[in-house]
C-alpha cells in the first residue's frame, strides 16, 4: 500500500515599499532572507522525508536478516543501510533495525527457553547446560555492543527460568516420594492381609515374616511423617488400615477353614452386629480383632461390608457343597437299600458304614432331616389310629440315629491318645468344640448338631465309648470294630447278584465272603446274607419277566406258582416254572417272601401295562388300516388319529392345521398329498374338519377362504367313471354346514376368487334369508314366491345349468333384492347372466349333471380354434380307445333334455385351474337299457406295462397347442400374402397393376 505523504503549505508575506536610497540593499536583503527561509524550509522537509524513509526501510527489512548475525561484521545482516540513503535516513534505519533486533533476540531466547524447559523439565542442570550452549552460539559471532545485549538478556532469562524449574523439581520429587511411600505402604498392607489369610493367627505370634512386614509398614509411615510427607492424621490412618488388613486376613483365613454354612453364617452375623462374643469359638482371633477396633465404628462398618461380600459367597458355596454331599449320601443309601432290601437292619447297617466315610456335617444334616421326616410320619399314623405303623416309624428313626451316631463316634476316637481323649471329654462337658483335639472337632461338631436337632442325649451316650477306648489296650473298642467291619462289608458287591449268570456258584461264594469278615455284627452279617438271597430271587424274576411276549394268562400262572401253587400244564415252559420257583425258594430262605412279593407284583404290573400298551398299539394299527382303507367311521377319535397319521407320513411330525387357510396350500406338495389321501381314505383329518366347520358357521378369520373352499371342492367332488358324487369324508359335517359350504363354493365357482369381505357378504345374505323372517318376507314379496321356486321356475334354461349355477343365481337374486331391484329386472338380468356364464355346449360339452349348459363350452376354452379342438378330441379317442373314426361321431343334437338322437361321444368337464387349463372326460352315449352313457376308457403304456383308464383331454395338451401354433403361423402367412397381393393391385411400384397399365411415367 502506498504511503500518503502530507504536503506542507506555506506563503510569502506582504511586500513593503522600499525607499529609493535603500532600494538595492533592501532588495538584496529581502532576496537573501527569502532564500534562507526557503532553504531552511526545504532542509527540514528533506530531513523529515529522509528519516521517515529510513524508518520505513528498517521496518520492512526481512526478519531473518534482522535477527541473523553476520559472522564477518558481527552485526545483524540488515544493520547496514541500503545504498543511496543519507545520514539522516541511515540513522533512522539503524535505530529501527536495532529495536527490531533486540525484540527478536528476546523473543528467540524466550522461545528457545520454553522449548528446552519442556524437553528437560525433570532436569534443571541439563536445561542450564543446553541453554548456555545456545546463548554462547549466539554471542560467538556478535560484536561487543550486540554480544553484551545477548548476554544480558540470555543470562537474565536463564536465571529466572532455572529458579522456577528447580522449585518445580523439588515439588515433583516430594510428590513422587510421597506417592512412592504411599504405594509401599499399600503394598505392605495388601501383603499383610494375604499372608495372614494364608497362614492364620500363628503368623502373628513371635518373630514371623508377617510380624516383620507389619513393623516395616509402621516404619514406612513414621518415616513419611518425619520427612514431612505425611501429616499426623495420615499416620494414624495408616495405623488403622494396618489393623483392618490384619482383621480382613483373619476373616479370610476363618472362611477357608470350614465348609459349614451354619458356622460361616454365625461368623457373618457376629461381624455384622459388631459382637465379638458371638464369634464362633473356632475363631477366637477374629473376636480379638473385633475388640481391637474399640470405638472405631467406621472401621467396623467397613469390615462388615467386606465380610458380607466374602462370607455370603462362602456360605453359598458351602451350602452347595453340603447339598451335594447330602444328595450323594442319599443316593448311596438309596442304592444300598435297593441292593439289600428296604428293611430296618439294612438301613441301620448302611448308615453305620457310610457315617465312617462321609462328611460329618452332611451326616448331621441328613440325620436331622431323617429324624424330622420319620417323626412326622409317625405322628400322622398315630393321629390316623395306626399305632403299630407309627411305632415302626419311631423304631426305624431311633435305629438310624443310633447307627449314624455310632459311625461318628468311631471316627472321632480314631487315633486319639489318652491325653486327647481327656480333652475330648472336656470339650463335651464344656460344650466347646475348640477344646477337643483338632482331628475330632468336625465329628464333635456334627454330633452336637445332631443332638440339637433330635433332642437325644447323643453326647452323653458318647462318654462311655470314650472311657472304653481310653482303657482298651489296643484302642480298638467294639464300636470302632463294628464300624470298620461294616465299611469292609460295603465293599462286597451285593448288587452283582442281580446280573449273575451262575447263581448256583455266585450266591454261596458271596455268602462265604461275608462270613469271613471279622468283627462284623451278627445282625449286619445276617442282613447281608438275606440281601444276597433276595437279589438272587430278583435275578430269577427278572429273567422271567424279561420275555416280551408274556400273556395275561401266563402272568396269572406265574403268580400262582410264586405263592406256592402247582403249575398247570401247557401255560408256562419248564424254564419259566423253574425261574419263578427258584425265586420263591431264595425268598423263603431269606425270610423275605413279602419283600420279593413286592418285586413280583411290581414287575407284573409293568408287564401288564406293557401288554396293555401292545394291545392298544395293535388296536390303533388296526384302526389306522381301516382308516387308510376307507372303512373307518367318522368319529372325532378317528379323525384325530388320522391327523396324527397324516402328520407323520407327509409333514414329518409338524402341525398341519395351519396349512388349510394358506394361499400357498393350493400349490403346496404337502397339502396336495394330504388331500389326495383324504379323498382316498374318505375321512377328514380333525384340523381340516374344524376349518370347514368354522367357515360354514361364518368364521372368515381362517386365512384365505378361497383356498379353504378349493380344498372343500377337491375333497367333496369324487369322480367315478365321469360321474361326480359327494365324498363320504364330508359327512362328518352337519347337513346345514354342508349346505352352506356348497352354497359358498358354488358362488365362488361362478364369481372366481373373491376376498373374504365379498364371501362374507354372500354368507350373510343367505344366512339372513334363512334365519331372519323380515328379510325372508321382503325377498319373497319381491320375487312373488320362495327363492328356490323363483330360480327353478322363472329363469330360462336353468334346468340345463350345473347345480353350482343354482346357488350362484340364488345369491345374485338376493343381492339384487337388497339393492331394490324389481322382479322383472331381476329375471332379465339373471337370464342374461346365464347366457354369458353358461353357454350351450352344442352337444360337444355336457356338464357333469347332464345339462347342456356349461362354463366350459368349446368357444370358452378354445376360442377361435374350436374345429382344431374337435379334431384333437377325435384323434385322441381314435388313438387310445377301441373306437375307430367311422364308428363314432363327436357332437350332435339333443333329442331331449338329457338324451341324444344318435350314438356319439361328448365331453364332460372334469376340473379347471386358474391358468385356464380345462380337463374333460369322454363319454359315449348308450341306451338306458344298457346302463346309460358310459365313460370311454383308453389303453395306455407305462414302460412295458399296459393299463386301462378313462381318457382325459385338455385344452393344454401338447398336440393341441402345437396345432394351434401351426394354425397361427399359417394364418400369419396368409395375411402376409394377402397384403402383398393388395400392394400389387393398388400400388405403383415395379410389377404393380397400375404401372403395367399406365406405365412408369404416368
């Protein structure tokens, strides 16, 4: 942008008149003064311009030249003024450059200082060294004046920055020292908690690693205080944190030392209520830790939150373990009772043996549960007046508890020294588990719980056994010997007898094995022997009942033999008689005939049920055969059974009820196969029956009613030698339902596919006419008679239309009445409808009811190619039947409504599809005395097999469509030829008629 310079304005003063004597002098002086004034003015003006130019030149010099020192001159590159500049301009230029140089140097030093300070933030010494080197590099090439300025500015900035960085470094080091000290203390507290949790209270006594770690953590906290890193409150807090870490470690250790959910729950409750006295006796150190918190209620609250999370999970885990153990014990007991028999000696024997090897606390849980259940059963029987049964429950309950207790007695005493037996007695007397030897604490705890659950003097009865054990030289008292023998007896696989293939050898061998077990209680030995014999009897019964072809008569005979009766000849084989008889012999030897009788009756019931099931299956299969053969009644049971069969055979077990209302069912292979089977079996599956019934009752929310009615028509119309009759399958519907479905189907046959709303209107009109007297009266008043009479008597040619046309005309009449049409108008419109919808078949096509009118007359199915279709019909009949061309004629005149003058053949519509395909059967006219008109059969080949079947002709037969295509081609060629001839006659081109007559020029 150009600089706009201000122009100085000036003027010369008034000129006076000089005297003549001084004129020259005055003039000269005046000129000199004016010249001096002008010179001064021009000088000042030039000086100002020079100064301004020098300042502008200095300000516009490149910054790189201003700040860069020329090593040869020691001055900034831009310090020398440009050539041609005077002294005033040069001075101004140098002043500006100097100011810019000084400002740029300061900016450069600050920027470099910031850069180096960021790089060496954590090391002021390295920053000082780098910054000093930088300043030295700047002063090396500068002369004195500039060197001094750079040194002064750089030193001042360096000193100020160094001080700030050193202060920040001290702060960082103190913060790092504090963080390091805090981390060391936190790590130490975590290690204390972990090591106490692993090693327990013993780790806190004496010169242990844990004690040393606690001292180290305390020393670290104190050192932090002495260094000024921590305040007094923080040191106190670390002391409380150390106490809490020890307490958490002790709680973790306690939770790992027991799998008893009850003990864990008591510990959790004691911590939650902040009650050291409620802490289980097994964990005195936890109680002591709680007391150590004193009035530190926030610390206790934190400890409660910690224990809730830890102990809740521990309790849940312990319950799962205990439940599994209880379930395992119950499963083992159940298996033992199955193997040995459900009797009291077997139960007591099993409980005594299992108590020696199972978890004591689980044994206690089962003991309490069994006691409660047996007591409740005994109470119920007593209330019902069955005292004998009640006493049996009580006897069994007491025997089981005694056996369980005895097993735990033996476990608690095992391996104790004399001093330890004294401690065990002391623990029982003081009811304090922790006073007992460690090896017996779990068992004593279990016994205490059993006593609490049952109210029986279990611990008091334990004391004599302890005394006997202490006084016994070998420390093997009876209770321990019996329990050990019982455990050994459990190793004998009594259940293996059930699958033995050689009872005569295996039974004596196993009994000898039982007899050889030392110290086995005689009752237990007897129980085992009886169990072996009973299982041998079961083995025989299993072999007998394993025959899949036993009859009811054989079961009765076997029952008689088992009860001691004589065998009847011819009912059972000798092997079967031996099986039942040997089973009875084993049971009698064991004195357990009643127990084996239970087994026999159970097996008999199973086989009887199997026989009944087989009989039911046989009846079911027989009924299915009758259904598939079309011989079953139409009951709901048979329809449901038929549906199951269809589902299995055609739908792979999937529900077929949703098929019928689907539009896709018209082309669905599953639906088509099922419908074909329905037509053959002459019974509806239940879901199809319900669908038809729903539509007949006015329920249109069944899917696509067109599809449903199409299925109905396909099932209803049974074709036999060209005659259409109703399939008996629809007879499971009521007469009124069939009538309504026929009415709807006929309307659909005329109107084509319609929406549910239209079909509902058709239904509603007929339903209202039949059931609403007012509607019926209005219709009959308009038609001057009943609806049926009007349609049958007043419409022209109605006798020749198919029966479906009658229903269509009825609905049309009702619709016209509803819109207010008069009788004459209705007659005219319906007559025109008949002519359009049911044209005369002209003897070529006759409807299935013998009438001459049909929806499938030749002009409607072969429009424009009627003669070709006639020829096609004649050719097919000639090719496949035994008729020859000269022996029959196709088409003719009617002699009466249903007879013809000459013997001939004609077509009867069989079915039609939505794509325009129509199929016909062929009938031959025959006199009534010869049985009437008959269907023409043809002879067809399938491979090397020949068979006879009705001839079916379609307007989509390939030979007919090929003939139509050929005729169309010929017609096109003929049309083209006529067009060319027309061009020759009327055109003017070469060879045309006009050119030939008049010449090309004209």
